[in-house]
């Protein structure tokens, strides 16, 4: 019995010894006696500046990049300027119905339904924002063998809209009832466009041979472009890959009413984003003097920031316990953070040897921010409520000190593409809320 107790104590203290000497533990949970040797520095010189984003891949079938949800609107931002988001989408032949027989068919109506994203709330003002929506037939197809990158393409379309829906309020909470030949159905929240008869008759007149395969159909039948004609302060997001996003042709053969559905689900779709920046942003672009005071971030391939660490030095042989980059959201005159809300997530990027943007090593290759942090946090400082983002950069800073990485990183909003978001952040020399790099380390 006594030997058993001694063995248990020996095992217990052996585990403690192993745990205290585990390098993985050293950087996150120092023992009390080790804290005496802990050094803390937050006076590093930083440099920052706002840059135009280099864009993201918006469609590449070979690597399965195709957005399920897309914004559409013309958003007038009091600080950033205007951003327009369009949707180019190609419907495909139905994968759950036989090819249609439009011989002797008489068009009743052609309807396009775009399902609303019921998970991502519209950005901006909640009410009293009407939308003038338009649909244009495309004059060319989206290539399924080409990689598209935001800002580097354009598609030709008809000069006249095939459908207009003006003074409309897209409501992600409203489920419409749709009358079909066989019954009346409750659809998911959507926006419904009635296309002109010319377009409907064009669909009725498609060559039957084009239905032999998806590739033949896509090569010969162009898609549709969706846009907003007026500017307002509400950006709505659409679920283009929903089963409720589709073109429906209502027609008759004799006295029999029929319907044929062309889904957007599974078809090529590409977002288009165009930014018309305000004088504030134009003056800030690539300007270190402005970046010292504030930086501007915007999604939809808008704006990112370059952060530099020009004098990052620590004593030789140090072990970094933790390194954190903290930034604080600012509210400029004319802004309203309750309406134009800051993003929930920021991330850090670097360029690899091939010139591609990748996450810094503290995050790894996956789009998972658990280790990096960077989520929006609200805290109270001297009675004021502040919105801050804190990112773990321990590995990245260690790599910079060892000369394995350039002394820089790039700050961006995530997700970068699927929804509108923006924020103004304090720069390294902001008088009240400066950007800070905090490092705690021990010496050997």
C-alpha cells in the first residue's frame, strides 16, 4: 500500500515536471515563479497605410469556387462613398425534369425568382430604403473553364432591361404565395421579376438540341444580370444557389397550362463590385501620413491595410510568450456605427514566395480564426465603450525576428467577398486609440 502511494506521488510530480518543460505550455501559461522573468513591451514603432484590395477569385469551377450568397445593391456610404454590387448568373437546364417540349407552346409569362439570404441581415438602414431593381439579358456566357477575379472582367448585356421592379422593399422575412398550374405554393423569401414577353418567347424558341448536355446549354444560352438602379443605404444579400432562385416559364399547349423551371442552382454565377470612393478615402490611399492616424477597411474587394514593423527587435535568444496586435474602431463625424456596423471578424495575411496572399502562420491554411482571434469585442475604457480587435501574432513575430518573414502583414475584413462591411481603425499614432503591438517574452 505504502509503495503504491509513493508510486502515485512520483507519477504526479513527474507529470508536473513534464508539463512545465513542454514548449507548447511555455508560450501560454507561465507558472507564478516564472512570471518574475516575464518582460512586456508595447512601444514598438508601427507603420500603416490603406491600400486598394487586390481582389479575390470569384469563380473557378476547377477548384470549386462559386459563391452561394451574393450582395446586390448600390450602397451610398457617408464615409466610404458608393459601392455597386451586381450579380451575373446563368440558369441551367433542369436536372429534375425532362427537356421541355415547347412545340405549339403559347407563352403565359416568364418569371425570375431570386431567393433572399435569410441568415445574413441586410447591411445599413433597416427601413424606409426602397430599391429600384432591374434584370438584363447577358450577351455572352460565363466560361466554365476560366478563372474570374473581382475587378478584372466585364460582361456585355442588352441595353434594355427585360424586367424592372421599382420602389420595392426586399424583405428576408416575408414568404410569398405563388400560384402554379398544379397548386399554390409557399416560397422561401425572394424577389420576383416578371420578364417581358420577348425574353419569354426567346426561351420558348431555344433549339431542342441545346438541352442535350449542360455544357451545350451553357455555351448557347446566356444568363442574366441583376442590378440596382438607384442609390440608397441598404445592401441586400441573395441566396443564388437556393432551389427557389430560378427562371420559370408558364405556358400553354392548347388548353393545358404547363410550367418549366430553369434553376440557377449549380450554374455559374459571378459577383461584380465597383467602388466609387469619397474624397476622404482617395486622400488616404497609400498615404503613410493618413495611415499613422487611421486606416480604412472594406469588404467586396474594397480596402485593406498594410501594417509594417520597421524596428522590431528583441534581445537575442528570447522566447515570445505572446504577441498581440490590437486595433480600435473609430467613429468619424457623419458616421453612425449603429447603422453602418463594424465587421465581426478581421484577419491577417502575408505574401508567400509565389506572390500569393495567404494567412499568417498563427492562423494556418484554414479559414478558421480560432487561434488568430480578431473578433469584434466591446469593452469599456474610462467610461467609454470601445470596439476593438485583438489578433494573436506570436508565431508571425517570431518568424520576423528570425528573418523568415518580411516585417509586415496585411489587415483585411473577413469574409472578404460575401457581404458588405467596413470599418475605420485607429492608426499607430492616433492620439486616443492607437494601434498597438504588445509582446511578452522571457530570456533564456
